[in-house]
């Protein structure tokens, strides 16, 4: 029998997944997609591990090291994400009033919140880590016991991460208000994620198996042979599984630690919950003390576009979940440009031709980056108006004009980002001449069009009830990304031949462009502009129509 | 005096330096409908949340049926049915699933499957019986309010605590709710409700307390309060305004009337 507090969650899941008693189409598609991702993960890991494994002893050690580091990193991320989730589920959840005011015991509430936190944060890790670790098992030709060890150790470690997170949160919220605790944990997680991302990229792990670098890694070799994280539950799991993979031997001490630790932390958590939850929850209900006051606005009549710009800017800057994404984008841009800086152009390619080819491909990369950032920031911008959208709909401002203002607002930062990405990467690639202009102009046209597509699709599929911007991404966002990528690829494919002809005359012939080539380039330029304008026009019409009263 | 069901003694709640509820004393007897009135921000919801066990008092104590909340919160919760001012409903549950979940949270009150018959009765009163197998996300605001009311009435709790009970209800449903409160009181259940509606307080409540700036400024039956304030001929609204800030209101009204007169004068000129 399912414990009573789980009833809404299990029933909601059932009602969401099944329409009537039939497994609905959406669920089937999502399941298929999940399965496909599992297969891809398995194949990619299998290939990578097989490659390392085939190198020599160093390859095997390195592959084990990657195995251990990956699992410890996942464990740390799990603790952080469980902390954020458990602040919400334990203290800020909308059904808390109902649950806490009912006679259900605090211990019962603890069980429910811990288990839901565990599932919410770990299901993806559990689902996607199994094929990854299974690939290790297959490559290392592990014994039969590897599989039950894997299936016991990974959920046990994930559960330990969630339980540790819940205990930390109960203590933190007892000491600080819940919302402040959530903000602190959120920033810590973000910084940790950025740190990991930068370290991983800047260390260039692909160099580890580069024979030319072996000389520098003698000391490293002795370090990699040591077991990773001997004091961490994730280290125990990684070491247990890697010991079994290498020697087909079970380390019983590690297995006992892996199984007993979650139980001990569970009981500690329950104790903390019984003693500290109610005072912490009571404090989390208190909305006083955390108010920030802002400068009173100038008594001035704003024009329509000024008002939209101002509202968008202050809403963005006052929402820590939104502006803190700047850090992530900053890290992304640094790593993106760093990759161009370290391209071994002299050694491997050594020709201007290849640099120009990369610059052309970079247009597509910038387009994809703009498309994905637009999916995160521009797509949800109409839905983010939420329940207050009636104010705009009822105002004398036309919806078409409102969409235009929104478009221009988002166009500015995206244009600046595109110019920076193309300009700096062209500088690192030492690009000059026509390719500089082709890449810049094409990237800008693609950027402007994908931003329009994001706004248009976001309007057509607007979710005015989503709790936050990230939660409003639905099937419309997938359709948007598909269209944006198709559009970008079309522009690039159509432009490849004309750009090649132009660059050929520029690089090798240094003489006038043949008339036919010039006409082809002109046709591509005009075609690109027409296609982009047409795309923007169609999506703008559809979006405006979607906002009309029905 | 009827046996006491709810007793608040010198109950206080402070948030940092702000005192939301300041040493209030209230005693509500069995079978009574008690109205808790006050302007916005006076401390009504804070008091109600303390009664529901959602906020811990800074000082003082409260007990339900003789069980102190500080020592026996589980027993207090078993005896109380609480409807907040902004209740939460699971959008992806159906009405009947929601009711069955509430019954599982209050097993003693639900008494096996007895709650089923009672829930059908109340759904029928509120005219939403045919909607009970639809997802709550398709309910209107009023239907949600009716479902919440059903969930509390079906439990037969000895103490019903309601924050703003009539918000979103049509006149017919509001009348049904009023009659249900009266019927519950006649069965010996106690109703503690906060409201802004003077009409509800006057019509429904056996006794009322008026809270302003966190303190109780008046308590008693409506007629007692009118007599105390020498307002026998006036209605409860005037009395309420007198007790909770008529002076400021008069200033606002005077300013608005001056404005109106100026406008008329300008138009005439």
C-alpha cells in the first residue's frame, strides 16, 4: 500500500502519463526519446572507454580515473541539486499548509519529502548513469557480480546524497530564513557548476592520452593510481566498482559502508526533522524582514517602448534566478573563445584556407548558441507576463507593437553577443578580407532571425501559468529549436558554394571575381535576406494572430 | 458558558521588530460561530495560522479542546479543519481524488469510507457533483472554493477554522455555506471564521472579536458591542470603522468630497 502522503504524487503522475487507461502518445514519445538517449550514452561511453582501454596500462588507469571522477562529480552535483529541491519541497511547497495543518506526523512528512526529493533529483542520474557504467562493465568484460553491485551501489549513493542534502537544509533553515537559504545554495551550485565546467575545459582532458604529453605526466601517474575520494560515499562506490572491474574482487568494507551510510543519515535526518522542522517551517512562513525597498521612480510619463524596456530590464535584474545566468553565459563565452585560441592552426592545418573554413563553420556555431540562448531567455518572455498579461491586452497598445518592442529589446544583447563571438574568434583565427564581413553579416542575420523565431514560437505556445521561465519550456520550445537549426543549416548550406568561390578568388587568384561567381554570391546574399525576412514575417503574423482575442 | 473548545491566552507573534499579534485572549465555546474581524494587515491570518499549527507563537499559548498546541500539536490538528485564505489544490487530481486524499490525511474523522457518503452530500449541495471526476485544473474559482468547503465539512471536525470563507462563492453557494455553518454549530461543532463581510458577521456569528494593529479592540456579541460603543441604532460596519480607524477614513472621505465639489464648481464655471 502506498503511504497516504504519496497519494497526490502517484496519482498526478498517473493522470499525467495516462489519458484514461491508455499510455498516451506524448508519454510514448518521451519514453522512446529517453531510451534513445540511453542507447546513445551507452554507445558513446563504450567507444570512449574502449579507446582508452585499448591504449595500454595508462589508458586503463585513466579510464578508471575518469570513471571515479565522473561519479564523485555527479555525487557533488546531486547534493547541491537536492539541497535546492529540498528547500522547496520541505519549506516552500504550496501544499505545505495542507500537509502541516493535517494530523499527519512530522516523521511521515520527512519520509515523503526525502523520497520525493530523491526521485526528483536522482531519476535522471539513475536512468542515464546505468548505461554509462554498463559500458564500463562490457568493455572491461566484468564478472556477473558487477551488475548487482552496480544496481545496489548507485541508488544507495544517490539516496545518501539526497539524505545529506535534506539534513543540511533542515539545519540551515533552522538558522536562516528558507528563501535566503535557497538563494545561497543556488549561487553556490551555480559557482560550483561554472568552476567544474571551466576546469574541465581548460584542463583539456583529451590531452591525457596524447603521447607527446606523457613526459609531463610521470607525477600524475602515481597520483592517478591512488583511490579517489576515500572519505566520500561516491568515492566508495567508484572504488568498489572499479576494484571489481579490474580484479573481479568485492571490497566488503566499502560495500558495507555504501549500504549502511544512507540508513544512518536517514535516521539522523529524521531526528533533525522532528526537532528542528516546525520552528524552521514557522520561520519560513514569515514574510517580514526580507523586503527590499527600491528607489521611487521619477514622476515621468514613459513612452510605450520605454515602458516595455524598463519593465523587462528590472524584472530580469530583480530575479536572481535570471540575472545569475549571466555567470553561466560568461563561462560559456570564455570557453567558446578559448577553444579558438588553442586551435593548433600552425601545427595541424597551417593554412589560411582551413582558418577561413573554420570561420565559416563558426557562423553556424554562433547561430546555434544564439538559438539556444534565445530558447532560454526570449522564448519564455511572453509566457512570463503570466496573469498580468491582461494589463497589456486590455491597454491601447496593439499586440503587434508590443511584440515589436519585445523583439527590439532582446535583439540588442543578442547582437552584441554575436559581434563579440564572431569578432574575437575571427581575431584568434587571424581572419581578414571578405570572410570577416561574410561571417559577421551572416551571423547577425541568423541571430536576428532566430531571436524572432524564439519570440514567435514563445508567443504561440505561451504558458502563462508556468512557475518560472525555465518551467515554461514545452513542446513549442522543441519545435522552435528544430526550426531555428533547420533555418541556420539552410543558410549555411546555401552559402557554402558561393563563399568558397569568393574565397578561392580572394586567397589564390588575387584578381577580380568572375562575373558568374559574383552573381552567385549576390543571389545567395539576396536569397538569405529574403528567406530571413520571410521567416520573420510569417512567424510575426502567426504570433500576432495568437494574441488576438478569440 | 459552553465548554471551551478553543482558547488563546496572551498569544503573541512578532516578526523581527514587527508585532503582528499582541497578547490576544480569545475563548470560543462548543457550538459557537465566532467571527474574527479586522482591517487588512491587522493580524487575522497570523492568528489563524497559529491556531492551525502553521506558525509558532512568540509568546502565550493556545489550546484546542484542552490540548495545548505547544505540547500536543498532533492531537490539536486531528480536531481542527482548516481552510486558508488562498487554499492549494493539486491541479492534476480530480475532485474525488482530492477528497479521498484529504480523508486519508484525517483518518479518524473520515471514519473508514463514511466520508464518501458525506462528501457526495456536500458536493450535491454545492451543485458540483457531476464535476467530481474532472481534473481540478478545469474548475472555476468558485468550484474550487466549493470543493475545499466540501473537504472540510465531510470530515466533521469539532473545530472548523476558516479564513475568508465566502470569497469567490456565488450568492446561492454563500447562502448554503452560511446554512451549513449554522447546522454544524447546532450539531455542537465550533466555527472560527475571519471575514471582512460585516453582513456575514452580523447574520452568522454568535460572538465576534475585532482586531486592529495586532490587538483585540472589542469582543462580545454584536449587540453588546453596539451598546458598549453607544451605536445601538447604527450597523456593524459603522461600529467596525469606529473601532478600526474611522478618523483616517473621515479624512479620506472629506478629501474625496472636496475634490468632487471642486470638479462640480469647475464644470459650472
